[in-house]
C-alpha cells in the first residue's frame, strides 16, 4: 500500500495505493460511484461501490485502491491521469463539506469577480485559479535565484515607518501606542541604505498605497520585487539588470508552466534581442505620429499612451516590452538623479510590458549635499529624512540605482488576466479587506 | 586592470586591479599613506602616496593599483588579505563622508544599544554587525530550501486584516479609508486556509504585536518563518518537521559561517540524537525537583522556567533544545486541537532553545462544527471569523497543523546576542521606529 499524490498514479498500473484529497465531483450510478479525487498534484478518477454514495463534493477522504488501466476508448485526454482509474477498496472520511454554493468542478469556473472574491477560500481550490499562484511563486523564486547569482544580498525591510515621507496623501496611518506611524509605501529608503552595507541588495517586500480609487490594476497592499545596486559604472546597468531578470523569469515560467500558459491561451511576452529603449520625449512623438493624439505636453504616458508604445515596440522591434526613459525631473521623486546633459530630465525609466508599467527605476542622487538641497527644493523637511535615510548618505554612499517590479502586475500580464485582484491570493483595495468593507463600516477610534 | 572585490586580491600578487569601497581607516605617514579599504567582501591594506592624505574614514573611492606580497613579518593574521597589500597608483573620490561620530574601524564597536540604533545606517557597516545579517539570511535561505525540498509551497500572506481576531489588545489599528483595519499578528489564519489549497505551505511573513512593554526579546514588527501542513498522520509529524528544519539551519550556519560563530565566541546549539520531548506537566515537576521552585499550578513556563528546562535538557539529554508539549487548553488559541485523551490539554508545543521559546506550534481543529463551537466558547463572534477563515473549514479541511519560528529570535540565540534588537536591521519597539518616538510624539488623528 503506497501513499502518493494522485498524479503519480498515472504510471502505477497494478499498484495498491493510498490517496488523500478532496472530492472534486461525484457521479452516482446506483451500484457504482464515480468520483474525481483532487489533491495538490491534480485529479484522478476513482471507482467505488455503493458505500461511496454518501459522499459529497469537497468532502476530504483517504482511499485505498488499485490503479487500473482504463479501456482505450475511455481515456480522458484532459487529465494527466486520464489513462488510469483507481478501483477503490475502502475510504475514510477525514472532513465533511457543506453543500457548495456553486459547482467548482467545471473546467472554467465562470464566476464574476465579486463572487470569486466573496468565496476566495473556496475558489482558490479550483485548479486553474491555483495555477496563477504556481506561476507567481516561480516568478518570486526566479527573482531570488537570479539576483543571488548576480551577487545581490537579500534583506528584510521594515514596513512600519515613522514619517509619511514618500507620498503624502496615499499613505495608511497606524495608531502606534501614543504616537502615529505609517505603512511603508515601498522599501525604497531602506534598500538605498542597504547599498551602503551590502552594495548590491534585493528584497521581496509588502508595500502599501492608500489609492483612493478602484481600478483593475491597483491594490492597497502589494508585493514589490525590489533591487538596488551600488558602484554602478553607468546608469544603464540598472536597465540591463532588469532586462536579465525579466528574461530569466520568462524562461522559468515557460520551462515550468507551458501547460498553464496554454490553458490561459497565452505565451510569455515576446522579446527579440535587446528590449528597445526610448526616451519619453521620443515616445510621445511616436504616439503623435502614429495616432495623431498629441500628449507631447504631458509629463507622463497615460494608459492609452502605454498601450500605443507597446504596439509600436511590437511593430518596430518585434518586442512586447519597452523601456521608456528620461522622465521629467519635476515628476520623479526628489532622490532621482538628474541627467547631467539636461537637468530637466532624469536618469530614470519605466518598463512597459504588454501596455502596462511593470517596472520603475533609475539612478539615485548619492551625494549628501545635492540630496539635502533637493529635499528642500521639493518642499520637504530635512528632519523627516534625517534618520535613518540621510545618515547613510552623510557618511559616504557610492553611485547607485535600482528598480522595483510589481509581483501582481507581472503575474497578471504574463497570464493575460483582466484584473490584478485575480493575481493576488487575498486582494485588498479601497472596498475590500477580505470582506467588503461597506458591510462592516466602523468609526475610526 | 581587473575589477574585483577586495578579498579576491589575497591570491592575486602581481596583478593590476581596480577596487571600489569605503575607507575603513587611514594612517598618514607624510610621504606615505596607509589605508584599509572595505567593501562587502572584507578589508585590504592599500599604500598610497601623499595625494591620498586628503581622504577620510568612510569616503567612497575607486583605486587602481598593484597587488604586492607583504614582507612576512608584516603579515596580518586577522585579515584574509593579510599577506598582501595594494600599491595604489591612483584613486578617484566617489563620495565624501562627513566626520564620523565614533571610530567604526575597531574590531569591536563597543557602543551602547541606544547609540548602536541611533546611528544604525552607520553601525550596520561594521563587519561584525554585518555578519549577524549574513547568518540571518542563511537561516531564511535554509528555511526556504528545506521546506521546498519537503514539498511545501511558498505563498504571500497579506498583512492588513479586517478584524482584530487573534489577540485583542496587542494589535495595531490602521486607518483604512473610512474604516478601521489592523496589522496581522501572524499569518496564522491564511496559512491554515492555504492548506486547503496547496496542502503543505510556508511563508516568510512580517507580523506585528503591539507589545506594551520593552523587553530584550520582543519587537513590534518581526519576521515569522511560518509552516502549515495538511493530511498529517500524527500530530508529532509537526515536531519532526520543525526538528528537521532546525538541524538543517544549524548545519548551514556551521558550514557557511564558522568564522562568524568563532568571532561571536559561540557554536551552533548542541543536539544529541533526537530533540527531547516532554509534557509541560512533566517539565514543571522536573523544575520543582531540581530547584524546589514550585510553578506546578502555573499554566505556562516563566522565563526562569524556560532556562531551567534548558539546563535539564543539557544535563539529561546533552541537548540545548527541548520540545515542551501539551499546554493547557485554556491558555492556547481557540483553534488548538485538544488531546483526545485529556481535553484539558492540547496537542501543542513550544520549542525552547538555549532557555528561550523559539518555536510555537501544534495541531489545529479541522472540523468546522468543533471550530465554530470553540469560537463561541472562547467568547468570540463567529462573524469575525466567518470569512475567509471559517469558509475554508466549512468546505472540507484535512487534519492539519504547523508551527512558527521567529527569525530574530533564532538569529539572536544562535549568535548569543543579548538583545533581539541586535538581530534586526531596523528594530521597532514601543519607543522606537528608527527614531526615538518620545522626541517626535504626535497626537493621533
């Protein structure tokens, strides 16, 4: 009697096995009961006698049985175990499930987003939904692997911060004993400090944005894959590192999850050679020439602009990704390094993938005096930045820069999901922290 | 001209190299200047001419020079590069440092804790302090490696939660738009839900405790190494998994960081064979017999009790770790599985290492009805737990359990640090979020 995961039975004809899992579906034919047993590995058909008729979908059971070859005409091509079935001798009920609110055994769940989220603990069990998070985990693993191989050091960034220095309005206040603290909008300041300790660093960090709007691509709590590197020779080293990372991620997803890409009717984003790099100014000119839409006076690309520059990159460079650089100084944070050739522009970039921004990055000001001057110029208080941020610069910070890749954003775009909430296990937004907030609104203390 | 890290020069006599880093110390002998250059890899001595005399500690420079063998009587045994020095041809200043508040080039920094933390961005540069976080990162990496090899799936747990369900008072409220949310005290509920999705899971998650006291072993924000496993055959499987993890961590730290252990004058904790396992009741009897101190009526071990049971484990089992199990039902959370043989006790454990609790874990109640009954018995509201937690149990949850290992706690105990703040890059406590809060106290909005 060998214990195994259900998918392992595919080549175990003749073996007695013990399987544990959930009843994905059950069909009662009086003397004979067919059920699909689901575990983390997949599904297998189990054939039982009338004793099995008491079972219901999502009941948790352990069964003992014999792996048998199915007749060829009954092969199920959709399952990896489709050429076998388990002749069950016996079962034991481990946990009973209540009647389901909807059928989760269908190949496509076909629910609206609110239902998908209102029943998150149940809908996450669906194999196709579960697959999203397998891809996501491969992205995280590849991030760690690539950065470690490139000599970067992983660190743990704190998320409670003393001052709301990065953003202003879009920050969550925390009642911190008798004081007020905030949730970090990113690990930006800490990863810069860490450059003065370990030179090249990365972190997988939760970040918080009190976005006062509900869009298909914003969350209030998200995961950032953050990188920062010191002693850069040229600021384009940062883009080159991001490009290497993206290519490694795509390769890993394709190698490990070709079946998932297929079920989502998608492929990894196409890149031919190097990811094209253009300045924002050029991008706006291109958009004007291609569409007649004039956003040349705008400080940034709007969502339609991001889509058009993606189309251009596909048409002209056979690439679904494109780096857009040299954003205006006044639209980037105070620590962004100005272009030595043109102080109106910065050595900064966004990476647009499939028409959406995935990555933002650039070189940072590393000179203490320039940085403090800029903080004042931006109308901020030196005191708010003094410790621990400015202390790192005061005592010698090498030339440095970095970037951040949004984990949910890249997961969503690789799989072609319509809403970023689908790429998050337990999404938080203005209206939802698991439960819909409107239904439980409380007064703030 | 070969670019490299300073430690790589140890065996590069005769080579022209380019090195980048910080000036750890500088000794000016008029025509000749000696400096120790520090980068992430270590230190090397550089010899320059009078041009170098303008430099100061922590200035960031790039130098070009020739690697030369030192005369044997000038070998520095304390440095890996102690048999060479760099004859510098030239340098370029990358960033200037202001005058340091204290000398950070000493082998032992020798600062008080408040100074260590008030100058965190500077003190983290000290090699011996930096080493703490190399060990910490090895612990995190080994956690991920071991759990992945054991077939566990890593997931991202959210940290903003809708209700303060786990603890009561010791929770941080977050002003969440027009509602109130909280910082998660642990990923407990989410890792349990994930068992119904991926069966065996782990996460490295930030957790938050509004501990209203300042102790040497508590932080308000800490990192938990969390594990949860479904389809357990026996609840002791959970302890066995924790034990395997600990042994792997110790081995990795010993293999990679024997030099750091030596500089901290410590060794990895001793275990002989299996980690001893005793019931709390027995532990209290042992303490009574050994010391005459009677805590047999207490529901838990106090700090002195934890130390005594560590001494016992060393004396009787030659082990610095010990599992203490069967904590009283009324002192454990409502989801803890009661002992079928004695409902007053639970199938739960703590792991005491070197006299402190590192791990807490146990089997959980997986039956929906029992769990809801318990929630009511504990005086809580079903509504607060309904979604997403109870939903996972309503639709079939296998027998399961897990544990959590505090990252800072294990780092501190392996290295023999006196205060948990030393084992945290940027520690947060009641009085400090980087800055000391007393100096900037604000009214809550």
